[in-house]
């Protein structure tokens, strides 16, 4: 087995870097600056708060947020109240959840696209 | 279940055989846990990918005898590999007995596991591990179970000698385990005894089972090496001697069985060296050709020293033959065109989403009646290698690789909770070992319309394009290439390999090579092709074996000493490590993955060479090629290949275009660098790129390669009016023209 343990990503998150938050909010798909790349790697590899995924309710049209259970033979937890009409809206929502999990600070910027 | 969207999993099935000729017959094996009835139809798959960025789902109904409503039933799956030794007279009337083996448990302490048993309807005996990982011998006369067990749980991935006995004179039941490496805290040597009734006899009419108590019950996870069974209660030292001996004296009248798993490793029979010849049949294809307790690194190839490869690695989740009864058959009309086909199953349950589920299969062109000048090669080996991949959900790297959230389909939600369908060769078993074998005799969720787009879905973009352009083509599959060799291709002036012909047996490679050398024309329209060296099974159709070694983009690594295929003994791993880099065959070879965004190709100086003017007819010299496409906006993406003369790209090759501006999401394959340093990603590293190449071969043949999986997904852009489509038309036209290429 390859070792890709979630706790291997340890780039420190600086809660004062609202510029990186703004860079991501403007362009969730990138390309991103080096520092934002590192912040995103930390968020995506570690995925604090649970392994977020999207379920394509209607491929290309509608996505629902879910969480992987961390073991097989247990269902993906689907969050029926978090449904998006664009991947960018979902990316921003998950970014906010992870930012808060890593820094303890909630982001209040409005979602894009919604 | 109502989730919104379309339910693709409430009824599943498989077609057998997966590739059929017109005039042949295909059987459909279906199961549904929830539906009682489905509407059936046959469809010809023109595009299986519903993504609106591409051609969209195009499944053309074909009237057939199976049209209409049909009842479906639930057919369970019983995963877990084991060996079954049929009941024989020699197994009757035994009272005292002893068992022994070397074991390397990989998942001790999770559930009860069986090493050897003769057990039926709650009676008999079972030698194995209990749910806590302790060695135990249980005996039961149908009323009371008596168990002798050790106090020490087995350690995972450490060899133990284990033995047990029942003495019918005294009723004493005993077990003993001995750690082969007892130092540094690893010692689990321990014994246990219990008192059962004296005079118990073996039950009748039950098979002897290795690695399971019965099919799908109390299966073993890990290796079992040299299991022995004998009459009389012998002590641990005497049993140890029997287990150490590769070939115990067959004249020993008390020796009931001494299995040697190193005999005929490619086969599915386990051989008993005792005079009783209690041979058994393997179920669900466990891994053979694996290192035994006595393996010491003297040999890395089981053919060189089989005695060190007397183990089998069983897994409780091995699944290669669903064993479902067929529901009905379809006689393939003699005039049905070769292509991608599927059984479509629909339903509208009152309490759920609309069901639209498919069983994919392929119709090949009759061997004796080739029609077109062009043939496509259906990459069955790739579909099998990727069958039911769940890796994205099990390992954390997917989101980083995609530079975005993982998007799951309804099929993924199903796989997450239904691992019993058997996973892909990218996945790891519950015990952490890699899936080495894949078979088509089970539902394959990602080899049918509406499936996750990789491979099957992408390949149908090419089918759609051929139909759109009215280009006639015949159909050949990987397995035809493997079993028939060059004869499968020689009727054709041109053949196409599709978006991801990654898994190649030696026979398949040799067929393509011989074809190219005999004047054939090959359009390789994908990326990461000709990468892993695999084998098809000698006797079982629709079954491949993959072994991942210590290089290549590998999602697991095999154990030391296990890099040779059990099916053939050949060295596995990458073709590049086997003296055949893909560059030598098709000009380009795998260099990187890029899953976040795709790029276009720019014309290179060779692209202006008059020798290839025909290729660029209708395309302006400065035009970027394929800076569009359904997969991340470019024709160069996902997995990409580059030319390299040092790896065998031929001197006569023209590098006509190159996508060498891949962003930081482009990461080189491990075999592409020897030492780590900054700057390896595609933003900084020009070796992360997709090359478009052409070269002539012997006798007027030629090769055209695109070096990118995303290539075919650009074909339908702008209603098929684009330069990828134009270039492809130019190449097809020239490649089916008999005039020699230069
Ligand atoms: Fe691949």
C-alpha cells in the first residue's frame, strides 16, 4: 500500500491571510499562486472535519455535498441541505468549512454563483 | 433509494461471454435486491458518456427477442477465495488426527478465519484463528463445540508455524503456534489444550476446505504454506518436520494429505503430494506464486525455485466469479455490426429514483468475415484492470490530483457499500494487499453506458466520431489479440488503439509489433498505453493478472519476490522495465498525469515537413491543435506521453506537434526521474508533455500517436468541426490508402 496518510500534510495555515481566501474565492479552479497551492494541498490532503466529496445528482448540473465515512462498507454521508448548481459554489463552501476547522475562524464572504 | 438523479445500480449483471461474434450466443446473469421486474432492451452504444460537454449519451435501441418486461431475482455474492477438496473414502472413519501449516495472517483479530476444516451443519472440525486472532482447533459432534486455543493473538504479516491435534483415546484437543522470527517483541509462541469427548469420528459427506469453513464462510486472509493433515495425534515437532519437508514421504500411511501449492502455479488445482492424491480446486482465484515461509531472496522468480513459492495468498474478499445463474440468452444475429453493445434495464419503483442500468458487452467482427479496412481494438484488458475501482474513495490523494473536489457517481455510492462485487487492480483488499486478478464474470460498473467516464466512456467518444463521420470499422478485442495474435489484425489496413490501451500481454504486444512490421498502420489515440505487462489466464477466458512492482504509477506495491505473474511466470511490472519502452513501439511513452486541466498542441518544425503535408490539410500552420475538449478544455490531458530517442523513439519519427505547456497539475511518472528535486511539475518541466508523432514502418506501414487520453474527447467539439477531427480524418484517409507511407 502506498502511504498517503491524511496527517502527512502539515503546511502551517496563517489565519491572517485573507488575501489567499480572496484569491480562492475569485477563482476556485485556479491556477493559483504558490502559497495558495500549499494552503489548498493542506486542506485537501488532511481534509479537516471529514473527507468531503460531491455526489453528482445530475451529472454536469447539480451536486450534493457528502462525506466519506473513513472505512469501506459504510455509506457516504450525504448532506441533502447542501446542494450546488456549480462545482465552484461547492468548492467555496468546502473551503469555508475547512478554513474554519483549521483556524477556528468562520468566513463570512458570500458564496459565488448562488 | 431516492436520492434524486438516475439509479444505475438497483439491478446489475454481467454478460457471458463479454465479447461475442455474430451468430454466437450471450447469456445475461442479473440480480436485483429490490426490484421484481425490469423493462429490457438491447442498445448499440454510440456514446456511453452522458456529460453534456461531449456528444452526450447515445444508446441506439436495436429490436431483439429480449425486448420487454422480465422478472428479476436477487442472486447473492459469496466472496472469499479458498480450496475445495471433494469428499473421498479415505476421509471416512478417521478419529485421531493432526493438522499443521505455516501461515502469514494479514487480517488477524477481525473475524474467525479458517486454515483447514471439515465442517458441515454445525458439526466437524475447524482449524483456524478465532475472532480475536488466536489459533484454535474446534471440534463438534453436532451438539457441543469444544475449542482449544492459544492465549497469544497472531501478529499480522509475520510467519507462524501452527499445528493442532485431536486424540480420540483421551479426547484431548491441543494447538500450538511458533513464531518464525521470535525476537524484538514479535514472539507469539503459545499453546492451548481442551478436553473433548473421546472417540469422536469425522463427519461424512463434507469436503475438506482450505482457507474457508464453507464457500464464503470464515475465510482466511493471508498466506497458507504447506498445509498437512495426518492420522493420529502427533506432537508439534513431528508436525513441524512434515511441514518443513517440501516432499514428505508419500509412503507414510498415516499421512492423509500434504499439499504443495508450488505445483502448476498458473492452474486452479492444488496438488497433494501424499499417496491419497487429495487434489483440490481453487475458488475465486487467490494469488499464487507468492513467497512462502522458507523464501529467503535466493530467487525472485517462482519458476527458478518453486519450493520457495509453496504458499497461496487467500483473501476473504476475493471475487472473480459471481456464480450467478443466467436469466436468459440472446442469439447475436449474423448481420449485427461489431461494436459496443449493452443490455438496458429500466424500471420506475414507487419509492425510488428512475432506474436506468446497463450490462455492457462487445460484438466483434467475425474472424472469417472481415469487412472494413479499419479495425478498432476494444481494450478489454484495460477495462478489466480498472473494473470497479474504489481507490478514489479509499485513499486521500484524489482531491490533490484533481485540484478539486472528488465527484462521485451513483455507481461510486454503490461500490462504497458493496465491495462484494470485487474491486479493480488499482485497489487493495481489506487486508491491504493489492488486487492482482480481475475477471469479467461479475458485474463491472464502469464498463457500460452512464459509467464513470475514464476508459469506457472516453473510448465511446471515438465510436461516436467514427459513426458521425461514416467511417466503416471492424471490431477486435484485446483477448482476440492475445489468443489469435497477428491473425486478428492482418485483415486490416489500419487499426486503432483507443484512449487508454495500458495493459498489454506479451502476445498482444507481439501482435501489434508484427502488424506494424508487416505494413500495417496503427493509430494510437490515447495516453499511458503499452504500460503494464500483464497476462491473460491460460484456461479461464476474460481473466487477467497484474502485478505491480516498485516503479511506475502504482497504487499499491507487491511484496518482495512477487513481481512475476502467477499465470505465466513472466516478469510483470512496467514494459519499460522489461526492455520494451512504449516509445519503441509507438514513438511515445507515458510521462505524466495531469488531471486538473488539459492543454492544446502547438505545431513543431517537423509538422511543416512535406512528408506529412497530408496530415495537416485544412489546418493553418500556426493553429493550436486541440486547445478545446470535453475533459478539462484540451486534447492533451489526463495521462500523457512523450517521445524520447533514448527510450526507443525511432530515427524516422516526425514530432509534428507537442503540448508542452502543462501547468503545475502535471506531475511526472516516478520512472521519469531518478532523484528528487524541485521543478518536476509541468509548469517548470518540459518533459511533462504530450507529443503528437508519426513514423513510417516496414513495407509501407506507419504509426500515428497522440500521446493523450483526453484526445478523443475533443473530437465532438463545435459539432465535430474542429482541427482534432480534421487531423483524424486526414490520418484515417491516408492510413487506409494502400499507397506505401514514407
Ligand atoms: Fe493509466
